[in-house]
DNA sequence: GGAAACATTTGGGAATTCAGAAGAAAAGTC
DNA sequence: GACTTTTCTTCTGAATTCCCAAATGTTTCC
C-alpha cells in the first residue's frame, strides 16, 4: 500500500513517514502542492494525506485537482483550522476524512487504514479469485480451505496481483509498488524474484495452483493457465 | 516503442538508455540538437527526451522544430534550470512534460510511460484484425480462439504489422523498428527473415492464415490475400 | 540459367529466470 | 539489553528461453 504525504514541515512529514512506514506502508513525500500534483499524475497511491496550509497555494483547490487526476486515491485532510465550515467544505469537495492539528500519529494511522479498507473494497472486506481468498481486515489469506501465512511483502505482492488479474506486470512496476520509487531497477530484480518464489511456494504448499505466470523479458502475470 | 534521448553528457545519456532499454524501449541518442533534428526527420519516435542545456544551440527553438517535423512525437524536457518561467515556456511551446535535474531514472521512466499512455489514448485497448487479436494489457495474442505465445521480438513485430495493415513495410524499416538504427543494415536483414518466419509459424500453428505477404525487393505487407 | 532476394535450419552464446542457501536486518520475547 | 525467530536481501550456480549468425536450400526476377 502506497501513501503520499503532502506536508511542508519537514519534521512533521518525517514523523508521519516514520510511523506509517513501520506500519508497513510505502510512503512518499511532497513538500508543495505542485509536487503533489506531479506525483499523483505519475504514480498510484492508495491514500493521500494533505496538509491544507501549505505556502504555495490555495488549499481546497488542490483537493479538487487531486480528485480529478486520480479518482482512485483516498484523501485525508490535515489542517490547523478547526472550524466546522472548513471541515464540511473539505468533505464536500471530495476528501474522505478530516483531522485537525495537533493529532496523534496512531489516530492518523487508524484513519488511513480505515479509509483504505472502505475505498478499495467497499463494504465487503474480502478479495477472492479462484481458490485464493483474502480477508482484508483480518489480513488472512486462504488457499481453498487452508490458511497460509504470508509475510508483508508477500501479502502486498499477492494483493497487487489480485487487483491486476490477467494483466502483464513488469518487474519494475512490481518493484515500484513494493518499495516505492527510490529503488535502483537493477538491484530490485533479485528481490522480486525472491518474493515471487516465496509466494509461489506458499500457495503451492496449501494445494493451490500456480497462477503466477512468468513472461520472459517482461515480468509476471496472474492468470489462469 | 522508440525513444530518442537528446543529451550531450555521455554518462547521463548512457544511464538513461540503460534504464529505458531494460524497460523494453528501443533507445537512440543524439548528442547535439543538430543530430536530433536529423534523426527526427528520418525516423519515428514515440517519445523524445530533450536536455535544454546543450552546447550547440538555443534550447527552446529546437522544441518547436521537433514539433513541426514530427507532430506525433511526445516531448519531455529535462533541464538544470528550475525557474517557473522556463517550465511554463517549455509547456507552452509544445513539450508535454518538464523535469529538472537531478532526477530519478524511475521517475523519468514513469513520465515516459504516462506520456505514451496519454498519447496512445488509454493504451488499454485491444487490437484486432481478422482472426488475429491482441490484448495489450495482458500481452496476450489470440489466433481465433487459441492463444499463441510470442517472444518479445515477435510480439513487437506483430504489433508493427497490425498498426500498418495493408501497408508495404521495407525490411529496413522493420529492422529499424525492432532494433533502432545501431544495426548494420546488412546483418539485420537475416534477423528480420528469421523473426518473420517464427511469427508466421506460430500463427499457422494455431490455425491462422498467413497474412504476411513478401514483396520481392521491398519487404513485407500484412494484408488479406 | 544465373544472380539476387527470400526462407529455413541449426547451434553457440547471451540474457533472463529460478532454486537454494547464507548473510543482514527487523521483529518479537523474555 | 540479549536472545530467538522471522523476514528481507544478496549471492551462487543451474536451467531455461531467446536472439543472433552462419550455412544451406528455395524462390523470384531478368
């Protein structure tokens, strides 16, 4: 899961990233609205956290822009202003949640998780395809009737596949999804191989079929036969 | 997909080419604006990456020239200058995107892909003609109801044919499309024969008709009877 | 018929992927 | 904090796939 943090205070941005990274999210930071705009149009994020009080622009405008560019991104506003009008306006305009400074990181974390659950998977909290089934809120993965325990990377990888059934994914886009954009393309290939291998093994061990197809020179595809 | 990199710093040019080549693009380099001019007027590129700060000329002029010569080419400017005016001017003049040095190669890659996606209208569409059908997203090729597995070159070749139905393609333009212009013209012809043959075989094997017509002395044409 | 162009076959070699294991890092436990 | 356990990363060599080049056979054109 990838999160974009739009915040100009370096200290705050850093502590948010620290916290959320430890929670298993891939985090990236934009210091200005302009940067945020660019990043959102280039990459996909599961959630965007926006501080409304940045120096370089009118706050509410950017929310609408973000919405337009990437309709799939959930948005959480953080703001120093605590007026009810602002809150309502924020929600009306398209943000999904609203927090006022100061706040506890643990609360932000909880809201992010709740938001991602809500957005990506509507009311039903499972993803399923063939005999593979994932309970998102419980973070459990089943192969047929048997549960298999996946590590964080394996879990993220499986979810990435499940939300891209029958689509050819390049090794690079997989790497980018699992580690963010700070990775050297060359270095990350071995890691991708490794995690693919582990995921395959764990699914096979539970009696599942190997749906991860290798595409020579390209990457992988999750598909039936 | 072919990309032209206009950059005089050998090191930077090389690392860009390395990275994008691994991503599956065909890359060529021009060290000067003059060279770039020539190349663009001779060949077709899906995207041109231009460093504005080359020694041999006024930067913005070349963008307009490129646009005029090859309106179909997407243009990404890279520049050391970070002023807003430059950025705006660049976009006004007809570039599609703007990056400031230094940048991550992964970001450049993302921008190239996003640009190509934009230009090709979504890119998620299928291509089909007679009983040949290609699902671009899944990178699947069907002949009638049967799927056939193509290697990278074969796949590229088929796509080239499908986007040039009923058009006579010279062997040279095919070679140039598959390998770029760093090929010895003589050597590459045999390779073209080879890949043509493999593509033919794979389509015939699945019960398809042979739509690749040889035109003696010229090249090939993808057409019905 | 002869020369040029095209087609097919083959094998070496490069690039890519895989499997196993060991080392490094992180997380959990007492 | 020191220990164990898990996860992540890196490394090695083997296996696979594909690309290319050369040799040979076939067709087309004049």
